[in-house]
C-alpha cells in the first residue's frame, strides 16, 4: 500500500479520499489548532503536526510515496478583490513554497497540489513551477469541476500533478452523471428555523422573485456573488464557501443550508466529527477538498503511475 502525507490538511477531505483510494496517510499537518484537533479525531491513526509548514523540519516527516497539498488559496482567488494586494494575501500565496521545500527534502515520486484556478495567475507561479522542474518533476495541470466526478456541487479547482518522470502524468478521469442538490437537502420544514423572505435584504428578495418565476416554490438562493435569480434543486449546488452563501427557499420562507447539508455537498460522511462552533465548522467545510473528488484524483494518479 502506498504511503502518503497531507499538507494543509484542514478538515481531512483529501486525507479521507486518499484513504478511500488505498493510500495509507501517515502524516498530516496544518497551522490551525482546531483543524488539527478534529483531523486527529477523524483520523486518529495518523501522526499530526500543528505548525507553520514554511518552518517545518522535513527530516521528521515519515517516508512516503505521494504528497498531497492544498496551499492557502485565499490570496489567489479573484473573489478576494482588493484583499489580493495586502501583506496577508502575500503570506497566503507564499505557503505554496512549502510544497517545494517538502519535495526537495524527500524527492517524493508523486505530488497532488490543489488550489483555485487563479493560482496559475500568481506572479510567482512560473518560478514556483520552475523550482519543481529543477527538482526533476514534470507538471500536469488539470482544471476539474467536482460536479463531473460524483460530487453534488459545482466546484472548479486546479489540480497540479507533479511526477518524477520525463513526461507529465495524464489523468484518465471519466466524467460521471451529475448529482442534484435535492439528494442531500432536508425538505422537512419542522427541522429548521425559517425566516420570511420579506425580512431579507432587497437583493435577496429580488433573487427570490426571479427564482420563483423560473423554478416554482422550491429552489436555492445564493448570496455573495453575481447571481440574479435562484438555482434549481435538480442541479448540483454552487460552490460551498466558508460563509452562509446558500439558502433553501420554500414558498415565502427561507433558511440557510445547515452543517449536515454543507458537509454532504462536500461528500463528508454523516458521522464525521466537527467542532461545536458553527463558524469554525463552516470554515473547515468550505476550505475542504470533497472526499469523493480526492478519491477519484488519487485513483487516477495511482493508475497512471
């Protein structure tokens, strides 16, 4: 069984998916103590480290065959707007260099690096990629929508596969039938605290009016974006973020999707352990790699190796 490590492991989506694909994850690290605590609750057999990975002593990391990494993406995303020009954003982007350091130390045969597509627009992307090339890695750049691979959510992400091979690894990923949001939404009105649409801000009210014309009484609403209408429950959910972006509308009532639903949209099991803090949990879920997508990517890498 191949051994792996997970950098910026967060909630454990990548770890879980890699394990489902047959990889023995032996070490996982993150800078956030809460994330590490709950990663350890869900994966107690793994060695955990809570640290700034740019300061890591890679000699202490167990030997492994495949490295997984999801460096901070907030500094790359266009959704950050003016925040992309701050020192905090610079520090966020610079976390990608920890991947280079780890691979320099271990010369791991394969690495799977996940980020937002805007990672390619980083002004230091070419030097970063060149550093990996210098270490003997060929890079395969893959734009993948999770909705095409068993995840009930539209989530466009970048997966860079680094392999110590003459040519980049080609992933054989077969698109699957898309899974609608209705498969994980609880439509029982008695289980939740609802609000009247009329109590929401005007922009929400207008989206609901337009959504009702298009989809009838039951549909999804998405805030914090360019949406001007609703979204069908018969299509995958939009991208799960760290905020209360998605709400269910039934008639004149509206409620945000709950933790269970958001976790299900990311394909976490219903018995996965989460913090009591809803804010911390939503942050972890929104930043996670969907388990099923991680499984599919890992399977494709192992098959192509």
